[in-house]
C-alpha cells in the first residue's frame, strides 16, 4: 500500500507503488441489494457480487403516492435557499449544483451531485427551510419524494433505511474530506482532487468526462480561490497532459493528475 499523509481525493480507492508508478485499485465493495419483486410494496433481497447495484428508480416506480418524477433543464432552480424543506430528492440522471449565498450576495458551491444521489434530506432532521439552493447543471431526471413518504419508508423497510443511511454516511465522509482538503492542501491540490471527483475517477475503473456545464467559475467556488488561479492551474495541467478538452468543451482527466495530489 502506498503510504502518505492524508490525501482526501477519492472514495474507496487504494494506491500502491509498482516500478515507481502509482497504481489505483478499487477496494472491495459493500454487499449490494436488488429489488425482489414488482408488487405495490417493493421489498429487498441481498444480492451477490455479480448483481447490479440497487435500482432506486425501479423501487420508486412501485410507489404510486407521495412521489413524482420531474425533468429539469440546465440552469433551472430545483429549490431555493429559504424555501420550505418538505421533500427529499433523488437524482436519477444529470448534474445538480448545491450552493449557498451569504447576506452580502456571495455564492459558494457546496458540491456537485451526479447520478444516483439523494439531496434535500435535511427535512428529515427537522430542518424547516432549505439552507442551500439546488440548480440543475445539465438536463436532469429527478424524483421528488414527499417527507411523509420518506419517513414511512425508513421506518417500515429496514433494507431501504440501511441503504439510505449508508448513502448519507458515504457522502458526509466526502464532505469531511472536502473540509480537511480546504484546511490543509494548496489550491492546486484541491483543484486536482475536485477534477478527479467530478470525473468519477476510479468508479468501475474508468474515467468520465466532466460535464461542460461545470465551468472555471464553478471550480473556483468549489476550490475557494479565484477564477484566474483556476485558469492558471488548468493551463498547467493541460500542458503536462493531465487534462484535455473534447470537441464539445467537455473535460477529460488523465490519471497523471494523481501525481499532483500525492506530491509532498
């Protein structure tokens, strides 16, 4: 195992050195869960390692009341800071930006969410109003789950409760890593880590492009620096071959970007 000081760059990955190079290997995944039947009250069954991850859309499709499926175009507001917190949202497909705005009007991006992520769950903990604004970065397919329905599912179905709690704990761990990253790492390392996360580096041992809707201004807000500094580092990364742009402006990330994070 490659030993180093804390580098909170990506989840469920292990690094080792082979012939002077850093090699990325996914760690063993947790047990997976699949839908057991298509009745009005879906149930769960533990799946083996060869089955697919839990199918939230299929599960939610078996529920007729208390949920709705919505399509949002890019730049459309899903909910705004200060709105009543009365539902949980599931992002089936797309990118969603969570941001907070100060009284002086300064905006800070908390995170960019991707496929198969929940948000807005603060209502389950007694949060009366939204503390952030959720905006579609790309075309999105979303499920809006009313608070009462989500509470009932969590109380009545232990499998769903375990999956949801695991999801929240995993995401909160990422937020903690984000905080440590902000406190201890340089802006260059923070940008490299964010790019790897946005490209889903290590997920199923493949990389994805960063959606063109996520621009340098977004990256600057996430890193906590200026747009000019982000532009400087992006040009540096591109010159070194760590990143590149496709014809439609989407960004691709090379595994060489890991060297920026792992450098002392």
